[in-house]
């Protein structure tokens, strides 16, 4: 086995590897031999360490507490237009506030108060983005209502500025939350107004279409079928009654023309025949018709011939003629009424014939009207509910983000100054001990007989005790 010795007394063994230097195995001896150098190093290190500890900037912490509360009015009375949970709502407003633009706005307000420049604004924005801590915790209340507790924590060297920034951020969150709920309720209100106006216009347009359909097929509608049938029955009854009256009048005309002026039966005279012909023509034509005018002229000529006859006979004939004329007029009037009834009956029968053809279209229009009315009613109720919810948000009776605790400047730092000084002294002592160990390694000594045998590979013959 080959062995080698290092200059500092380290014994290297190819199999065992390097070992601890022998002089370091006696730490008391190392301290005794190098305490002077250690004291010198300690004195040299403590002063700058303490000075450095005094130069370390102290960190102060300020915090503010917010509470996102549930709305005070239950949903069964005023439904909310915002369906997000409190955590989702706060995440939304947090993303709005912590944009570059939002943070710069807060930093500009703070820098404006202290007279800072653009560099200070950038520093504040970086601090808010990197150092501001936001803690959230859900609070379960009664009736499954959930609130959210929020805590804003920020650390910095200037306690007044740290507290001011925390308060500014909390104010920005509260303002943004109010704007967010207002925007959400307004968007919902605008949407429901458009939906209501659309359903209202659809219903009005359909009602106009249905009114035109009713006007076009008046009397043929299924709902009017019973009335139309009743009208036909009444017309048939009137027609039968008028037909009987016409027959009676015609019988009276025949009876008045079958007697002479002296009461004896005779054949109708020329004048009577002409008057009968005139009555027949009047039923068919108007007074201006040529045939009617011709018959009237012939009757007038016969009346002129009879004017020179006996006045009593003429008077009697005139009375019979007037009666027949009256009967003829009544017959003509009733026949005209019969013609009107027949025309109306044809119209009603035609409308009844159309009923089966338009029933499906009419029923479809009615069903569509019912659907549109239901949609109109639903949209109207939703619009009123959204308007009520919007009023609740305007009066701030809904969910609210409130400040429970404002941030105040911290009076004590997070880590006191004496802790840094104590740490500096400990570090100086440790570095002094390291210096002593290095000095021992650079200037090795023989500590005992075993150490000497290890260094020389020669047996020890004797030794003297240490002299102090």
C-alpha cells in the first residue's frame, strides 16, 4: 500500500480517500492558537456589518379588508340580473382594475399627490402588480347566501404611501364593482327591451294580418258559421212569408179585374190588360224603359177617350184602377224584396261553402296569435322584473362591495432593525471563525505525538508535556 502526505498534514489514502486535517480535530486548540487573528477579523467585520444592517431598508405592511355581501332583497321578490357568484364577480372587477391602464391611473393619482415623475409612476405600477397580495375567502350565510371576504396586503419602505396605495386600490375596486353591476343590469335591460319591442311588433303585425283575414272572409269564418246559418233560416222564413203575401195580392188583383162597373162579371178591358202589362213590366224594368213608356202612353190615350164619358162611371173606374195600381206596387215591392233575399241567400251559402276551405288557415292564425300573446306576456313580465332589478341596483339595494377596514400606516416594520443588527453580528462572528480555520490551514502545526508519527513515519521515542 502506498501512502502520501499533504503539506497540511492531510493523509491521502488511495482506498480511504482524503481525511480531515489533524489540527482541525482539536477545535479548542485551533481557537487557542488563532483567537488573536479571530478577534482582529471580528473587529474588522462587525463594524461594516452593523453599518450595512443600518442601511438595509425596513419594510412596512398595510392591509385593508373588503366584503362582497349578498343582496338584501330575496330573489323571490326581485330576481337578480347577475347570475355570477361573488367570487366570479370579484374576479371580473379585479381583471378590470389590474390592467395596465387601471394601475397607471392609480399610480398617477398617488404620484400627483407627492409630486412624482414618470419613473415613480412606473415604480408604483410595478409594486402594485408584483407585491400586492389579495386574499379571498368565502363566507356561507343563511339561506345559502354567500359572501366574499377580501383582504388587500401590500409591503413597502414608506408606510404612508403603502397605506395610501392600498386604500386607493380598494376604492378603485369598489367603484369598478358599482360600474360593473350597473353595466350588467343596463345590458340586460336593453336586451329585454329589444325582445319586448320585437314581440310587441310581431303581435301587432299578426293582429293586423288576422284583421285583414277576418275582413276578407267576413261571414265565412268558423266562429260566424252558427250566426250565418241562423241568418239563412230567418231569410227562408221571410221568403216564405213574402211569397204568400205576393200570392194573396195577385189573387186580389185577379178578383178586382173580373167585375165590370155595374158589378157583373166580364172579360178584362183593354185598359185593364194594359195596366196588368204595365205592372208586369215594372217588376222587370225601370220607369225609363221604352216598353214601360209605350204602355204608359197607350193607357194615357185610353184615359183621354174615357174622359168624355159619364163622370160617375169614370170615377168608379178610377177607383178600381187606383186599387189595382196599389196592389201592383205592393206586389212589385215584395217581388223586389224576394229578389234581394235570394241574392243574400246566395251570398250566405257561398260564404258557408268557403268556411271549410279557410278553417285550417284561420285556426293556424289563431294558434299563432296565442303563441305570440304568450311570448308578449312573458317578455313583458321579464322586462318589468329587469326594470325592478335595475331600480334596485340604482338604489344600491343589491349585492355590494363594501370596505370593512381601511389601511393605516404601519408604526412598526415587519422585521425590526435590531434583528438585522443581530444577524450582522452573527455573520461577522461566523466569518471570523472561518478566517481562523483558514489561518490554521495555511499555517499548519503538529498537535501531538500521533500527528508527528503520521508526518515522519518514524516511531516516537519520548515526549514532553505541554508548557503554557
